[in-house]
C-alpha cells in the first residue's frame, strides 16, 4: 500500500523527557505518515515504550512538541482526551478489565467516550470479536481466557474505538511462545488494512514482513532508522549491529 | 493454556499448539489413571488424626470436653428447663431459672423508648421501612439511579412518621425517640451516608492536587486520632457553644453527624487500601481509552477496588453499628440505654442477665446478617471472573 510521505499524522519535534535526573528521551524527532507502520526496537531501558506512551500522553514530555493529527499535546485535558479517542494502545499485559465480560470490555469506550447507543456498540464489538476470531467468548470474563485470547480481545477493544493510530507496547512479550503467532496474525491483518501503527517489539520476523520503517533506539535516542531490508541486512551504526547480533541467532 | 476449554473452536486458525495432542492420548492409553491417595477413613479416622494425634492434643481435647460438660448442661437447665417464659415479675422470684418473662413485659419500652404509646405504630412502620430499604438494596441488579429515589423516598417517609406534625400525625419531640428505633436510625443513616463520603475522602487522599490531598489527610488522621466518645461529647457539649444564641440543632442530628464523620474516616482508609491494590495497568487502559477521571473511577477502578475491600469494609460497618450504643453517654435513649433503664425498675432489678442476653441477641441478628450478606456478595462478584 502506498503512503503519502508528506501527510504526517504524528509530528514529534525536539522532544525530551526526564525521570528525575534520568534523561529517558533525548531529542526525539519523528514524523509518522498516515498509514505508515513503524517498528521500534532497542535494548530494554532504551526509552522505546516511553516514546510511544508519550504519543497518547500516558507519559508527559518536558521539552519539544508532539502533534497528533493536528492536536498539540499539552496539559489541556480536553485535548488529551480527544487525542486518546484517536489513538488506541495495546499493552504488554493486556490490561483487560477483569470485572467486565469480554463484550463489556469492548463496549465501555464506545458507549462512554463515543456516546454510542448500547445496541450499536455491541454490534460493532461483535464484528471486531469475529475479526479476531473470538466471538464465541463474548460472555466470558477475561480471567477465563488464555493469554493469546486475552491479547486478541485487547486488540479488538482498541479497534472498537475506531482509532486512526494504534500503538502496540510489546504486545507479544508476555505471551507463552505458542500464542505469539495468533496475536501477530491479527496485527498483520490490521496492517493489511492500512492502519497507522507504531509497534514496540522484538519480533524481528514480524518487523521484516510488516514495517515500512524500523527504528532502533538506545539510551533515549533514535540511533538509526531505515526500511526493514536495509536495516537488517546492512545496519550502519555499531550499536545497531551489536543489538542485532545479540537477538538474531 | 490451562485446560481444554480454552482450546475451543475459535482457535482453528491458530491451532499449531493443538497438534501436540497425540502425545497425551498415548499416555492415557498405556497408563492407568492415578487417583489421589485416600488419607482419612470415617469418623474414627477423623477423630484420630485431628483430636487425638498426639499426647498434648489428647490432653487438650479432654480438657475442652470437660469445660463443655461444666458449662453447657447448667446453662441449658437455667435457660430452658427451669425458666419462666410468661407472666409478671412476681412469678420469677421463686424460680431458679431464667426469667424470660422479662422480654414480653419490657419489649415495648426497649424497642420504642419514650415514644408515646398510642403513636408507636408509626415508629414500628418507620423501622420496617428502614430495614426494608436496606433489604431491598441487597440485590446488585437494583443498584441503579432508581435506588437513589427509593432511599430518598424512604428517608422522607421515616422522617415524617417519626417526627409527625404533617398529614394529621401528632408531632413527637425527637427527645422522645429511643430504643431500637433510634439505634436503627443512627446506624442505617450513619452507614449509608458514611460509605460514599468515605469513598470521596479516599479519592481525595490519592488526588494529584496537593491542597485536596492535604485536606483529606488532615481530616482522616484527626478523626482517627480521637475516640468516638469524644466526638459525641463535642457534638453534645462543645458544639452548641459555637452557635448563636437561640439557635439549637437537634441532639440526635448532632450525634448522627458525629457518627457519620467518624465512620467515613475509617471507610476512607479501607477504600484507599483497595485503590492502592489496583494494578497501574487498569488506570492506563482506562485512560488510554479516553475515559475521564470520574468515568474511569466509576466504571473501572472503584468496582474492582471496592470489591477487594468488602471484608474490611463490613468490619468497619459492623463496628459502626455496635458503636451507636455509645450515644447513651450523651443521654440519648438507644437500645442499650432503654434496656438498662428497664432494669432500674425494682420489679425487674435482678434480671440483668436475661435483659442483656436479649439485646445481645438483637445486635447479633443484625451483625450476623451483615456478615453473611457480605460473604454472599463477594461470591457473587467473583463468580466467573477467575480460572
């Protein structure tokens, strides 16, 4: 799928963030085009999760600017809530609401944030549950599902908000190995539909087949970015080479 | 994946994991199914392994049996065999056993206190409304906005019935309210007002805004730092000194306020415990969905946090119920106080055992109902939610 390289949906400029004295994000500049798929990798503690969490303001940045679909992220609560309805996030530990059924997990956002009618929200929810191949479980509670199933529900929950951008924060790292594929398959099918996504992951096979661009971070900085072919076959930076040699075996 | 159910048909597209199944079949065919060993056999076996499994345990068992022998038969004899159930106090003087005749002769005063005799039906209906509203609220499917109207209407009815002066009901001074009626009024109103107030305090204590947080901390720690009795004294003695001359605020209302303020501080700390036990991911998932603070609290965080703290919450509410008896100290005639005053009647002076057993029974029924309701609620709320 072609993407318009000039139609930026996310614009991050000279962005910095500190945790106390620790400089967790250092001068981040990143533009994401509409429909672009970006995989972010790097050693743990490199700031990659923090970076995508800044995009829906689960973390605040302290310098520079982040602009999401025309909305500048500031302390303005109304703007933050607006951005969050456009940007969905899938977490490493799923974070489903254990006291609600699968269906209720999916309809909560549409009903309360999008002000949809219950009936309407349930129809859409069932559609997305079918899409992630889990419609039979609608009446169950999250605790009754396997990890892979829970993560697919979490993806369906994000989709129900009908977001323009999806953020994935290590979506497969908490899963048992035999469940990684079922979750990646769902994410790949989303990719085929042209969703804008930023995925923090260590699944390099996935990155090769899905990403338009791979970003390597270390020490809070973007060290290298390239298309997947060149990134994996011909890394430029020494740190990237070292990282790749350690995870590709 | 723990069990077969999880590998249900929806996983067809992702079924690589299922292909290991033949290995399991093989095991089942060649090996007999092993059952856990049987460890205990019958009553004798149970006795042996639990009561007589060591010399010390045997000794303790015999000692306890001896105590039972010493206590139970005399009590049964006193309470049931030699006891007098009906008739005037004079019928009891000769008997050796319990004088349960105390109860029918004094129950009206114990329950209604000084409430005028010909108006006591009103207080009775008021009590039924209070208990009825609580009982009606027990079902979760009724927890919606209409329940607020039920409570509002119930409170209004109770107030009209007790106070009178409306709809042709003769007015009754609040100084005449007493007995079980007063105990129920103080505790039902106290608990229902203290619970939401406590939740708000708990949220305030965890607020990001320093001013609100500090206020909540100061309030909670101040209230928890003093005994309820001193709050009641303050409400009865000190508070009126600050009012302008001629203005009086009803004493029951003041005691009621003290009970609410006191109970809310304890509820707040219990609820705070529940809020702290919530994983950060729940807040983040709710926020990243675009829910605002109140939606997040109401729909995601509080339903889970309050459920975790049901046992300590009920603990606080049960002690609040029993602590209403402390209002006796500021000369309000609650259940305990009306009971005591019947004992100052020379006819019944010697029968305090019976009287106290009677009101202990009343307190027990209410407290036990609360405790068993909370257990049922916990079971209902966790049904289906875990493996």
